[in-house]
């Protein structure tokens, strides 16, 4: 019913009760007061003052009330509240100081520092209250395991996610829960689990185009924005395998560094390049995603930023306009095929994802949404992995040389790589894994805790120095702690185990950060902040990863684990092999890095990985390099290849 009303307006309509209730109650109180106490000084300004004061008063009362209720319920269950950062860290009401810090961090701070600093005073799982709303924040592998796998049913994407993402993704696998999610996942997944050699043809063509473009640019003596190149590569590849038409963004000219006179691409005026369809397409697609990410950041309040217009929906118009005719044609083609042949040949290899989906539904909206879900899920993530991998190669020539010699010895200098090659290339996998560990493309994510009762317990107990987690419902009320030690999946406890029950409540938001977790020195060893692919191959695997597999979760885990994981490994491996067949040196071009994207001077002082960072990291839904990654590469000479 509200679908055509701008989000801001329907938000305000829904908020009317909250807006008028406090002053009405305040006014009523005064009336009662007057009739009983017979004061007749009810002047106009008093009433207005009362109405104004009624809002903070109502807020204070409701915040205090819910805090007291939580405390009582928790105490009754023998639980404590989740630790919170000390009040001194943020004495402002509603966590405004932290919110300000977050906005500042997103501008020139280092990703995740805000969380890391709080974690120091609270431990890896804590409660962060912003706008008086509780958020469980965790970077603890056992809690992430509970969230994603063992207690999957209790932690959902939730209605908020669906509403926020709807303009971008419509209905599809990404933002749905329950039966709808299961349906979307079941029609999408099989496409990724079959043998598809044709993908390699697609990768090959676009890889070659990308490498050719960069070669030309390097010959002119300029650096190229590698992040831009791989974003086009993944978009062209994705569109081709999704619906058989590549958008052709790679055929458009590459941007020049900021100091060059024809640096027209990031210039928002209507230069010819800006007018090309592929540029407009990828711009609309980017802006739709960025404006969706802004919604996520603003929490419940986002509709107020979109009073008159649904911004992502507006941006998606161009994308939909392009997709709709392609989908209509696909549906028509499949109808004709069905009419002309009595027996439907189900064994036939589906050429594209669209061909595959049409076998399950011919609803054009479902088809379009499903395609968009895959495009959003697969494009920037893979571009991010490639960008950070090559960034790391530019900083670690030893790794670059080792990877190159693996490529030359297994694939050789010019053969096209195959899947069997990738299976043999242990070091390549390790390089990708190490990049995914330090620079996970999806650094932060969120779930909502839902339970079919008004309150529930997140049981946190420590075993030695590990923290473990179990969610339990109040129906099995805590009478004695020992009753929890016998159930399935429980570690046997001993005397140095202390049990602590932390209370959480229905619809609590739970933020988890694989970025923070995958950089923890207590989980990965003292050298956790060092980029070292060998940690996935030497004794450190046995020591850290094998006993505790949830410390590495770049694709998440459990029933919602990334559908495209193998596809992404295939695509990135292919691109990297081809890249290193053509180039033997990679250098970051610091002078081409736009001034805004250079790391803040203060990072140097703070040491660790931050001190050696050459670029500024940013994150919307995925992580990326601010203003692009500007590189120069040296072509591999014949002499080097002659081994
Ligand atoms: C390096 C590349 C990639 C990374 C790091 C990555 C990471 C992730 C993560 C963390 C999730 C979980 C999101 C959540 O549940 O909130 C996810 C889900 C998903 N990914 Fe990927 N992804 C990558 C590439 C791809 C590709 C190439 C595709 C498809 C072409 C893809 C398709 C999907 C889909 C459809 C989901 C939703 C699954 C569901 O909710 O059931 N991903 N991915
Ligand atoms: C964009 O290009 C126009 C001319 O086409 C120029 O006047 C303007 O200064 C440029 N803006 C930026 C930000 O480079
Ligand atoms: C990389 O990580 C994946 C996913 O966890 C794992 O299956 C694979 O064995 C790892 N490869 C290497 C070489 O570490
Ligand atoms: C990766 O490539 C191999 C070889 O073509 C294929 O068997 C496998 O299905 C691919 N995986 C995905 C998810 O594309
Ligand atoms: C664009 C370009 O020059 N690509 C080359 C990269 O290397 C492979 C293998 O030597 C060649 O086949 C490509 O032509």
C-alpha cells in the first residue's frame, strides 16, 4: 500500500503516535493537575514548554524503564548484562560521541579502529548502544559460529535488512529469511555447483582486454587505476555469465591520474566518456549500492534522509531499463522452446544464469531481482579481493616472485590456466586466503536475534581462556549451571571453568566483524598483522586454524555461506595467473594516488599494519581503496620466461 510513497513520508506517518503521545500525556497531566489542585496558572508558554520538554522526558523514561526491565529479567535468570564500554568513553546521550567517531573514522580513520578500541575495555563481545538501541558486537569466533551456523535459526537478516535493501535488490536470496530465502537459494545454487567450462572462456576474453588496456596505459608512461580495471572486469564477466550480454565497460577508456589534463573520468561534468552507456550503467549501479550502504549506517532513521525520493530505487531505473528487455526475451525464448518440444531437455547445459533460472520461474520480477542479487553479491567482492591481492603483491616482492614462479612452473608463460592447474597451485590459494584474512571484502555484517519468546539468554561461559557461547530459551530456566554442561555440543567443564550468563533480548542487532577477528593476535599468533601466505601452508595451520576453523570466515559459514565462493576463487585465480604471465613487477605509484587517498600521517606513529599502509581503506557494503589503487607494472621480458 505504501509502495509509492517516499520512504521519508511513510516513516513520518508511522511515527505519528510517538510524535503526539508525549505532549498529549504532558498536557493531560497538567489538566488533571489543574482540576485537582485548582491552580489556574496555565499560561500559553507553560504549555509549550511542557510539550517541548515532554520528548526528552518520554525518552528518558522509556530508556530507563527498559534498562530496569532488562536488569530484572537477567537477574531472575541468573544472567548478567553484556559488558559495555565504560561510561567515560562516551558519556553523551545516545552514543553520539561514538557515532561522531564512526563518521570520522569512515572519512580518515582506519577501518575497524573504533571497534578495536572498545574491544580493549570490554573483550571481544560487548554491547554498543547507539540511539538508545542495543547492538551486540562481536569478533569472537565462537559467537560468530553461533550466529552463522549452530544457532542459525535464531539469527536472521530481519525485516530491517529487507526494507533497507529492497530498493536495490527487490526480493531475492540476499535479504530474505525463512521459506522465501530457502526458495531463492534453492533455485540459484545449482548453477554454481555444476561443471562449467564456459566460464573460463568468459574470464579469458575479459582478462585479456583488461591486461591490454593496462599495457597501453603503462606504455604511455602513466599508472593505471587497478581497482577500476578489475571492477570493470568483474562487471563485464558477471553480466555475461548472468544473462549473456556483457556491458562492455572494459572497452571504454581508462582514467588518467588526477594530475593529467584528460583526467575526465572522475569529473562529474558531462564529458563524452561520462555519456557512454557502460559508464552510466556502472555509475548508477555504484550509486545505488552506496546509497543503500548509507541507509545501513543510519539505522532506523534512514528514511528521514529520503523524504521525497527513494534514492536507490531512482538509481536502479537505468539498470532495470537495461535488464527488463533481456529478461522478457529470455522468457519468450523459453516459452517458445517449451511449446515446440514436448519433452523438456533438462540435461541441457544452461548457458547463462538466466537460462537456468527460467527453468524454475517465468516471473520477470523474480528473475530480475535474482540476477541483481548475484550481480551485487559477486562483483565488488571479487574486485575487492583482486585489488587487495595485487596491492599486497606490490608491497611484498618476495611473495610476488614466489607466486610467479609457481605460475611459470605449473602453467608456463603463455598457456591458458585450467581448473586442474588451480588445484595444484597451493601457493596461489594461500596468497588469496591471506588477502581474504587481512582484507576481507565484507568486513562487517549484521544479523538480528529473534526468539519466539520475549527474552532469551545468550549463555557465555569461559573455558580456560576461551569464551564459548550457547543460546538458550528461558523455558529451560537456569536453575543450576551444571544443567548446561551435559547437553549435546557442550564441552565438559572442569574446575577452572567459570560460567557467566549474558542476557540479550528479542530483535537485538548483532554486528559481527570478520575483519577484526581475522587480525586478532590471540587467535592468529603474534605475527597476525603480517602479510604472510605461508601461514596457510606451514605449521601455523595446525597450530591456529585447524583447531579453530571459525577464525577464518571471509565467505561466512553455515547455511548462508557464500554461494559464489568457488566461482570467486576460479575468477580471481584466472585473472592473477594471466596478469603474472604478462607482468613481472608491480609497483604502487604513490605520486598518482590522489592526495585524499593517502594514509593519514598519524598512522605511521601507531605502528603495526597501519604504519605500512600505502592507501586508505574504505568500506560501504564491501571494502575498497579510496580513490582507486594506482599501479605501474613491468612487462615480463622474454628472458625471464625462458626458464
Ligand atoms: C571474493 C569474493 C566474495 C566474497 C568475499 C563473498 C562473501 C560473501 C559473504 C560474506 C556472504 C554472506 C553475506 C550474508 O549472509 O550477509 C556472501 C553471500 C553470498 N554471495 Fe558471496 N562473496 C564473494 C563472491 C561471490 C560471487 C562471485 C557470487 C556470485 C556470483 C556470490 C554470491 C553470493 C550470494 C548469492 C550470497 C547470498 C547467499 C545467501 O544469503 O544464502 N558471492 N558472500
Ligand atoms: C571538469 O571539467 C571541466 C571542463 O570540462 C572543468 O572546468 C572542471 O574544472 C573539471 N572539474 C574537475 C573537478 O576536475
Ligand atoms: C584457503 O581457504 C579455504 C577456505 O577456508 C580452504 O578450503 C583452503 O584449503 C585454503 N587453502 C589454502 C592453501 O590455505
Ligand atoms: C571452477 O572451475 C572448475 C573448472 O571449470 C569447475 O569444475 C567448477 O565448477 C568451477 N566452480 C565454479 C563455482 O564456477
Ligand atoms: C593483452 C596481452 O598482451 N595479453 C597477453 C598476456 O599473456 C598471454 C600469455 O603469454 C598472451 O596470450 C596474451 O596475449
